[in-house]
C-alpha cells in the first residue's frame, strides 16, 4: 500500500501538500459534525441543530467550515437537555479517528508513543488554533495536556471529547502501552461518573484550578518501538504535517472573520453585546476587527445583531412561553420598544409573527 512512497524525496518535492478539506481537520469541521450528529441521534430536531450552527433551514447535515464556538454551543444545549448519560464520552466513542484530520497520522505512523505525542504537540494548530497544547517528559512520566480559555460555555464538554478521542487512538495504536496512569480535567464531570471511570479505566482527577485537560503516561511504556514502523513514510507524514501547520499559522482573513462570528455568538450567550468585548474575545484590536468585518460587507455591530437574533430564535424554540420583556432583557435591550424595533428591522416581522413562524 505504501509503494507510491518508494521515491520519498522526489515525491515530497513534487507534492504541494494540499490536504483534501475533509482531512485537514479543525474544530470547525469533523468535531462539530460529531457533536451535531450525536445531538440528532438523541432526538434533537435537525432544524434546531442547524439553527444552532447557523445553517439555513432544510440543510440535511452540519457540514463545512463552521465557527469555533459552534461545538461548545451544541454541547451546552445537549448538557442542558439532559440527553445521554455522559455526552462527551458517548460522542468520543462514536467519533472516527479522522476527527483529528491529518493529525491522526502523527499517532498512526509514529515509531513509538513519545514520538507520536511530540509530533502532535508540534502540529496541534492543524486541529485547533485556540487549543494550547503542552508536553512534559521525565524519566518516570510523559504528560500531554491542552487548555482553552473559552471553554466555560460548555463546562469543557467539547474538550472532553478531544481528550477521549485522543486516548482511543493511543490505545488502538499502542495497545496497553497507550493506557495512561492518570487522566485530568479542568471541570467537574459532565454526566454520570461511572461512565468516565469505565471509559478511561485510569485514576481521574477533576481539578478546576488547573484549567487544562491531559493524559499522563509511564515514560517507559511509550518508548516501545512499533513493529510496523516505516521511517520513510513517517518522514513524509511529518513533512506534510509541518507544512499544513505552517499554512495554519499564516492565518487567513476568512479565519479572522469566522473568529469574529464565533466571538459575537459566545459573547451574546453570556449577555455581552459590546464591539470592544467581541473584538477582544476574537484576539483582535477594535479597529482591526472593524476592518475585517468591512472586507466581508458588514460591521461588528451587525455581527452582534446576528448573534442576538440567533439567541432570540433559540430561546423561542426552547422556551416558547418566554414573555417579550424577558426576551428583551436576554438580548440586552434597555426597553421593550427598542427590542421590538430591532426584531422588525432584523426579520421584517413584528415579534408576535416572528414567534409564530419560528
């Protein structure tokens, strides 16, 4: 199967390192789809899921590039709905290893567990440029961990999925050597504790002060050489990963724009509707945020209004009996008249008609 890699150097020079979109893997693609499909499988209406991810009505699946906050928003709804005994674990058990996109090769092709984790660390931004990975190695233990400062929306639920899929693939490739001696989380468990204990089969440490998620392995276990390891194939995979990682670091204006949408949605869910706060959450200065929005024919204020409308629609779907005054306060309006004017300008309908047709 690897015959096409016989002439490695020539192939590397010719190849433009262009991964098919479904293989690159970011938190905006396969992971979001995994969470969305799980929600539908548990009885959440597809229309509601599409609404949460910002897709038009009638779209059959949550696919394509979606804002980074979509996964946590969906997970928040899943947790609040009470569907599933431990949703993060259940999603991870179903997710394919291609959840990590091309980064799965770092584990599948590595000579040993340590080299797999090192390569993951070096190229982790291929998967998610907002997750901050860390790697620590000593004679007795090897630790892989990551943190994301914006995971308060879903109490770290989506990060639990990432950690759990990573553990699955480590076990699959390295067998018992891929079993950690400790697993730690930044949050309390999002579901029945027994589900966590059964899945991880290792001591669990829920420590909210740490702000990170991680796996701790015995160093000696991770140093065992994989019998089918191919040095040339792994070299090519690492070169491709490094190039993809380099391209991700050259962040495109479209990704900046998606981060602005993400920031507006997350800020709205937390009751914040200010341009400065949205720009800061996206990691941008206010002026730069406005310039990016203008390149896409809009303004940061309009993105905030879109997030408000999304929040309004979701609230009406979840709690159709919510009164207009409460809806107005939820969306940050100081009085009901301003709220009604805003809804009419956004939708072309008075709030009563918009409520009936949502």
